[in-house]
């Protein structure tokens, strides 16, 4: 555990501290886990809009004639098919097909970029260094240079739009635009990790801090709420979005994780392709499923899952869903116990609680 003085700080750190956020060590950054409360912040995103500081995530840039070819070599999706402004979800896999990270790949007019998980940035930067030889590509880690925030919720685009020239609602999901903010280069994208509509803004730290403050000054009275990592986790779990270190790790392949859509085996000769080709049609792989528990107790990561007396899997993430008012969890189980409606049990240190397999995601916005 790092001491507070050892932790990295985002450009918004002073604002978080002044706002009374509960700050925690997350991937080497001192980050807000909550301000007023996880449930209140969660509901603000579902019903109005919430602001998230996601500057701890890695922002990696690639230029040069082989930028596309290099990324096609280290990620599982087809980078060659990206048009300017398009974004794709992909995995970085090792030779055995295990997931090193799940990433977003962006194409800009003059570059490509990756957004990677904060905890995996050092690993991915090292992985890039191991495989970049032989490619005409220049790699720049812009994580410290560019801050990043997300505005998520039904009001997010309308409240963000006055700060930008491009019409944000005209951009499709998983696309973005290079623009300006405060007279400096900025990027606005529409991806999200909450199950709600919204956008992300990447720009120099001082510009992002000004935007954050302006949005809250303009719309705090209307319900716009600063949100921490706690609400981000409950929101992503309702939306069944996997989290590295829980649903994803180096021992898990994309097909087991239900992320085969992010793998294009006909694409470039990416690292791990041969292994993943052998996984694709296997019927014995575990399945990532959703569970709704009979009671209110939360099934934490590692909680065993049983079918009768047989251990059939374990929970990867669980929470008490603020939106649904139920205890929900994601788990990996054997394929014969993964069908919707299957009755299972979770084991809380010897005490069993009933659980039913339900379709993912748990929550889908109307």
C-alpha cells in the first residue's frame, strides 16, 4: 500500500479534496471513491448526469507510417478497418491468448491512440516496447499531458454541447472528434462505461479542470453530480461491463469472457492469434453469466457457485444494484450451468443462498 505522498494525482485532485471526497489508492493514483454516497451518485447518472475523473487511465499515442500495422499486431480487433474518428474495443493478449488488458483503439487524422486501464499501463507500455522493433512507429505516453473526464447520463450531451463546436449528438456511439477547448487541442469521444449515453473529454489538465468546474457551476443545481469510483463500479456492473482484475486477467481468454466480438481472427497476425483460433469453437469453456440472488447479501469476488453439491464456478463481481433493488453478480460457471433461468446457489462461508441465471446486461437504458 502506497502512502498518500507516494501516490500520483490527477489535475482534478485539489478539487476532489476540497469537495470532501473520500480518497483512496487506486492503481497508484489518489482517486475519489465517493463524495456524497455511492447510491446517490449512481442514481444521478441513471436519471440526470454524472461527472467522472478518469485521468488515471493511460492515454497512449502512435504516429508514423506503420502505426496502424503495429497496432494490428498487438490488439485483437481489425485496426485497418477504422475510419478517422472511429473507435473500437479490443484486447491485448499474450501468446497463450490470455488477456493482458482490454483497450479502446482510436483513429485520428494524424495518429492512432489507445486508452488502457490504469493498473495495466506500465505493463502495456512495457509490452509495446518489447514488440515495437521493426515498425516505423513513434510511441508517446500522453497520460501526464492529457487529462480525461467522462460525462454520463441522460442530460450529459445536452449539457456538454455548449462548450464545443461539433454537434456531439451527430457522432455515433464509439466515435469521436478532434476539436479545441480553451484554445487548445482536445478530443471528445462517445464510449462510456456506465450503460448510459454521454461522452469523454481529453485535453490538457488546466482546460479539463475549467470545464469540470464550469459544468458543475452551470448544472449542479439541476442535478449534475461529481461521481467517484464506487458509483462507476456499480454502474458498470449493472451494464455487465467487465473489469480487469475481476472478470479479466492473463489466465482468461476473450471467448470465455464473452468478448469474442472484439477478436477478428481474419485480421492482422496479432500476438495470441494462433491460441485464440483454438479457443473459438471450444464447447467446454466456462461462461460469464449474470446472477440475481434471492436475498440482499452481496456476493463478493471469489464467492463459490454451486449446482446442488457440485462446485460449478465462482463470482467475479457483485453488488446491491441501486437501480434494480436486487443483489446482482457476474460469475464464471461451467457451460452446462450457464443457461438463462438455471437455478444455482452461492456459498457464503458455508451458508447457501439461491441465485438464478439472468441475461446480461442487468440494466439496459430505454
